[in-house]
């Protein structure tokens, strides 16, 4: 058994040309290094399938097989036939080998922010391999396609396009007008995403395609909100939230990254032309009230000192024992600031005394709760200082100052610092701060501002307790490491309201009772206003009899995208209605997704699914690693290394790649960087590799563990493997010739014939085991090794003289019964090895295997002309028990 290592380890090994029947040159090529790519690749002859085949009808495979493999020819017509015939629908479950089992999963819905990239292609390749194998095993399979509206990301993309194309901002439109523009974008990108999925060969049930803002899905979102609200798990409250000043919206904790700064650092911030300074520690002194002396405090946020309400020190810090319980006087506002003690203060940081600004710092907010401190907001939602602060920051009657100016205090341009110096508060800059965590929005890099806002929250603690039960974790994750990761999930409440226009508008109304002091509703607050869900209003109107009710418009905020995405496994099946699909296919058999979504998406689905349906939304979780470029870098449009799968499938010139960058939304500086990277990485563009080669290359990487570094040269090597398969079939068809007699089943065989059969058995058994443990790279390695090394390099080379009846052998053996028998056995074995290998490869390479398998069918026993390979039984080791490995060793075969 000659095994092949994973794709990332394969080196160049170009064998001597093998001249089969037709004289075609066939290369056995492993994965090249990137440096060899330009040398070994030559533009191939493009062959077009020109037969008059109406869309959706079966491709004509009676035509002469082209001389060489061409993806464009091979991939023509097949998908349209599969889709029109409904082969991907569970209703097609009429196979003779069907089993009474289901296999269901959903594709992680791509965001309609743009087209798919190679990360999406990996998801498709992996999931389709699992789906196609189960379908061939006779399972009733449902794989649901869909797209996610992606609130923040999509709105941002559309705003950029409107600004670029027409010079208009969102505020120049009404909400209705802007949403019309977003729907146009959604329709364009949604269609392109579905086109990409079809070109990738994804065997999805398109009759059940689902978008997270479809009417049915929106009803599910409203129902989920109402149920969670009625059970007390959704509530509205004023709290300190993560706020993006660029978006002017709240952001959930999970979307905030903390970047570590080592001292003074200049960062790019959305909305600012120049970089902004962070990480400089500043110390100034508050004078003691009624006593001589002062208390020096250290901060990296001097602009928030106008919202200070206290000074905190550690109770065990000997430096401040004498000032416990005393007060400082605020030099600007004249407020008295109590000096409080709390163990949360770090005595080693700065002076050991800290200013307390509850409305703009999460730790300070907790301090305000423990010590009953007031909360003063001094920064607005747009990132400017609030009007009461203006007199201290600018000359009298000047406009409110942008925070950008505050951040430049290291250059002594901060008005606060100048005023502090004027008030003799002893300002001191310490630029050597060792470490600082700066919160930023993961999607855009915008610096997060903690602000006090009234928002909608989901209480996660109880749901998380249900989700982290050990027995459930064992059923979800395949490794202890993932289970431990999941057990560390935060249980803090989840802010689900967003101040956006694109998304599911929160199904709640503000109700006013202008002439009443009574509270007829448990949701009413003291201002005689309350927020009620639309279903609550419709079903509880008796509560309001006798009151004058003014029902305002629906809450203008929208729900966090991850709230609706968390409902996807059951909302896609028609929940809350008890549909047939929900009863048959929920919970899903497996969730397969990227490891980066475990907290964003997987955790949300588990919590919401168990709470709303009483079941885990899936029986197992399979996480794959992230796809990076060949340099190991994360794929980013600004780096120019994001690759459209269709560019790998069809091939693309460097000029077209650069046109795409120009058509995008990158700023001029990022555009230049991206184009330069493309010129370096793809000087001659990307060669045409085909869908099958791309899928096989992606599945040939180990999915768990380190991230996947994929280069085009690896995909190109898989195209060479496709050509090897093509030439093998040409040889096989040449051997079969015009013989219309069906190939016999495998009978008693000996020597080399038995060896290749035993290798086939070992390969099937290895694939079986690896599929069950989701080690697809082991499956692809075993199949590659069998086809190239066992079948082609050994068996076919040794039986060629018998199969081709070369002249000198024909004179001696033409009339001998032994030779006829040997040729029949070799022909039969070759046919069955090729046919079974095509079936084994079909989940990974659906197009070329269908093309070649259909051409073998006229020679097979009892083949149905209109039956696709994707519905044939998947080979299993129990069918080949009598071909278990013999004691015949490899040296004995080759001697």
C-alpha cells in the first residue's frame, strides 16, 4: 500500500510519459511548489461541449471522448440535469438500496455582502462530500441552501457603494428609500452566490432555499422574540454597551476584539484621515477638599474626566490610607468626588489611584453599582463630546469637539490637558506604558466606546447552563479540547438591538398612557411608556380597556444578525409551524462550519435551539480550519489575496483580477496594495483548474488543527490528477472496444489480479473508516494512491501486453484458451476497478466522475441509461469481503 501524504507535503514528481493505446502523454504529477507553477503550467487546449442539448436534459456521452481532459467540456450540462430531475431532493428517495434513515444539514448561510471566496468553497467541498456519500448510501438527504442578510456588514457595503457612485450618504435617504437600495444589492449578490454554489457542484435542494429576511423566516424571528420576551429572557434596560461611533450602533461583546498596545501606538480608525494616537498614560492631580494635598490619578482617557464621579484606590494601598472617605474637588465642574476603596484597583498601575467614569468604562460601571455612584454621559453616539463639555474643550460658542482631537493629547493638542495645566493640576505624560488592551470592532477596526444606552438584551445565563451540560457536549463535539472551549462560553447578557436600518426591525411598540398614573402592563416603566411586542398587543388588548392609548411606530432598532442566524437550523424547516420537514429533519444530523464561528454562531444556535424547541439543533458539530493564502496570511480584500472560486475554476488573467479590485469598495491606498500583491502572486493570472480539482485539493487538507494554506499550484496538481483519470478511462474504453457484451462479474482470480482486488478492498475499507471520523484528507489520499500508484503504475503496466494483444504476443497466444481467459479476467478487473473508483471519488469530484462513469455504462451489467452516478450505491467493504488482502506481497507482484 503506497500512501500519499497530505496536499501540503507533496513535492514535484513528474514521471516518464506513459503511452497508452492512443499515444496520449499522461503525467503523474504531485503538488508543485509555488515557484514551479509558472514553469510547469502551459495553456491547455480548450474543448467545448457543442452538442445541442436542451437545458436540463441528460448530456450526450455517446460522442467521441476528447483527447485530453478539459474542465469546461466535462462540467457542461451535468448540473442542470441533476437539478431539473430533482436528484438532490429528499423526495427522490426511491432507490432500490434506500435505508430508513435521514441525513440533514444546512449550509452556513453566506452573507450577502459579496461573492463567495475559497473559505466558502472549503465549506461546500466538505459538506457536499458528506451529503453525496450519504445519498449514495441510500439515506434520505436534505441539504438546505440559504443566505444571511448580515445587518452591519451589508449596510456598510451598500453605504460605501452609494457614497462612491453617487456621493450620497445614508442620511440623504429615507429609511424606505435606503432599504430599497439594499434589497437591490441583496438580489444581485444573492443570485451570484447561488450561481457560485451551483458551479461548485453543491447538491443542494434549491426548492427549499432560505433567506433570513424572507417572510416565513421573519415570522420565525418575531415568534422567537415574543416567546423569549414572555419567558423573561428578553428585556429592555439601560446598561453600558459597546458602541461603534462610526456605525452609531451598539455592538455585542463577542464582536469586539482586544488588541494589545505596547506603549504609544498610532492606529487607523474608520472616519479619520490620519492615524490616531493611543496607549499614552497621563497623570494629573485632583485637589483634596478641605485638606492640603492632592490625589494623582492615571488614565489613558483624559477626555472622559469631565464625567468623573469618584476616585478609587485599593483598600490595602498604604499610600492612600489617610484619604479614605475624603473627597476631591473637580477643577472644572466643581463636583465633589468621593474617594472610595475597592479591591478591583491595580496598585501597580500608574499612581495606584484611578478616576471613576461609570458611563464610559465597564469596570467603572461595576464600581458605580457597588458604591451607588451617579453616571454622567460626556460622549455622544457620534463620538463627539456632549454640549455641556464644550466650554472646557474649545473657545466659547465653538462647535463640539471631535474625539480625534482628544486622542492627540500626546502632542499637547488636547484641550483638556491644556485646561488641566491652567488649573495647576500637574499634568504628566508617561509614554512608556508597558501594555494596554484597546477594544475595537472585529469587522472594521473601529475603536469601541463604552456608552450608557437603553437597549434590548437576552439573558444568557440560564440558556448557557442548559447548553453546557456535559452529556450534551459529548454529543456535539468530537474532541475534549472543543468541549473545554465550549465550557468557557461567557454567560453575560447579550445586547441584541442595533441602531441600523437593514435587518429585522424589533417587533415592539412604544405605548403611551398620557392621562394615567396606573400601570396596567408589567412592561411599563415609570414614564408611563412601555415596549410591547406586536403579538402581546394583539392578544392582551383587554389589559388596556379604559385607557387612552397612543401607539407609536415600531421600535426603530433592528435585531442583531446573530439572533436570526441562531434560528436557522429550525426556522429553515418552517418553525414555528410543525411542518413535515421539521418533523422529519430536525434536529440536523451535523453542523459543519468554520472554527471561527464557534462563539458567534454555534453557541447562539445551541442556546436558542434548546430554549425554543427543547432539543439540540444538531447531533454533532464538525469544525474546519480557516483557509489562508500560500504565505499563511488571512485572506483579505485589502491584501489582494481573496480568491473567487470561479476564477480558479474558469481561470482568469491578471488584468481581470486587477479590474475586480478597481470595481470594489477599497480605498485608494488599499487598492494599490492589493494590486501590487496580485502582480506578485499571480503574474500570469490563475490557470483554469476546474471544479473537481478545486474540491479535491480543498478536501485533501486536514480540516482540524492548523489553518489551511492553499496555493493555486496545489489545485493545479489536482487538475493533473483529473487528466490521469481521463487517460485511464481512454485506455479502458480502448480495451473494451466495440464489445457490447456486458463485463462479467469478478470471478476466481490469481496472482496480480488478486493483488489489485485486495488493494481495492483495502482502499474501500480505509475510506469507510475515514468518512466515519470525518478525516476527508485520509479518504482523498487513499483514493489518489489507489488510482495512480496501484491501478496505473502497477496493475495497468503489467497487464498492458495482455490487454492490448501486441502483435508478437498475438501470434503465440491468439488461439490459446489461456490467453483469452487472462484477457477476460484483466478486462473485467480493470472495468470494475475503474467503475468502483469513480463511485468512490464521486462525492469529491462529481463532474468528471459522472462524465467517465456514464461512458462506462454501456459495458456494465444492467446499467440504467437515465441513472446518475450520484444515486448509485456507494462502495462498501462488505461487498468485497472475498477480496480481502491476500498474503501476496508487493515485491512478489513486481518481481
